[in-house]
C-alpha cells in the first residue's frame, strides 16, 4: 500500500487541478462581486485635490446618483480609460467624482494637467483608508452610487466603450426604474 501512496497523491492533485481548470472555464474571472452592492456607501470626508481646506463627504453627494472613479497617477490602466471617462461616461449625465487613491497630490495634479480632468470634483484618499472601506482592490475601479448613497454597481478595471454600453447603461436604466414612482 505504501508503494501506491505516491500514485494516489498524484491522482488527487490531478483531480484538484482538473477541477480548478473546469471551475475557471465556468466563471467570468473579471467579475469581482462586491459585498457592498445594494448597501450604503461608507461614510467619508476627504479633501479636494489642490484645495486641502475644502472637504467633500458622503452627505454632500446625496440627492443625485453619481459615479465614483478610483484612479491614480501611478495607474497605467487609468491612462487607457481616461478618454472613455472624458467622452462616454460624462455623456451619461451623472456627476463623475474622482477618488485619487494612494497618490501624491502633486503627482495627481500633474497627471490631470497632462491628460485632462473629466471629473466634477477630485477627492484625495492619500492613505487609502476610504478605498479600503469601499473594498477597492486597486485602480481603476468605478462605482455607481444612487441618490440615497447606496452602491448599486461596481466595475473593476478600465472602462471601455463596451463597458459603458453593456454595463453602465443597463445599471443606470435599472436605477431609473427603482426611483420611478
């Protein structure tokens, strides 16, 4: 029996690897479900980038849905999504709040100066604590938050025109059905 033990271990490992491969083919690896969906957004109060004496908090954003886009000057993918934010996300008509994540304010200001600023306001989460409260894995990430401050949707990764069409528009449509009388 002890002579067959390596064979049994090998077969067990093959079974585990086979199951892992099958599991990955059955599930979208880009979809990261947030436990905060349909829950109130975390409370926060952060300084406005370039205006450290002015703060934006959760309460000041209540009343109208908005997008919260997590970005950083250090984020390579943020450069790729930036033109889509500037054109297509802004065209959706909701305020676009930038959350500058774990970044030096001077670097973020220079980055926005170089690439343009599509945001209605940029808040600076220098130490990343608010990002952690939102369950941010990294940048870019984008949240749709309704007028009551509830997270309705989260997208991890860069926004593309397809994401706007296939994910953001349906999420906004569902949101408008929820708020209709």
